[in-house]
């Protein structure tokens, strides 16, 4: 599997939920999410972008983002289909919505 992690975060890089598929520390995951939030403003017309080593595919959910972080050489179409599948799963499980409690 080429997916590193699936994350739900806000635009300030606060991680609400994350599932890693490879061994990584919390610091490594946080660095990936921070890199995502820094680059999100650059992709107003698409739902994915690449960094030096990683591929980020995301769907905005209100004020949050559902993000799949994959290896750069992974299949972008497969990652897009995976993020759509996880998004449908979240919609089915969280019918009332997802809210960030402060």
C-alpha cells in the first residue's frame, strides 16, 4: 500500500483524527500535516498536490480537511478514489456532521 496516512485536520494543522499505514512518529505526522496546511492555499483549483517526497489528496469538509498522504510515486487516481471512499464512509457514520469542539 502506498498510503502513508489518512488525516482529518483543520487549516491550522490541528489533527483531529489520523491513521498511519506505515511506521512514523507523531512528529513526522505533524510535519506532514503542517506542510499540507502551508501548501493548501496554492491549490485553489485542484484537490491534490505534490511535495518533494509526498502526494497529498484532500477533500474539504466544512472547516476541516480529509487528507490522504501517499508516497510521491503512488497512483494519484487511486488516491483520489480512496479519499472519496473515506469521505463517503465519514458521511455515513457522522450524519450530524463533524465539528471541532473548542
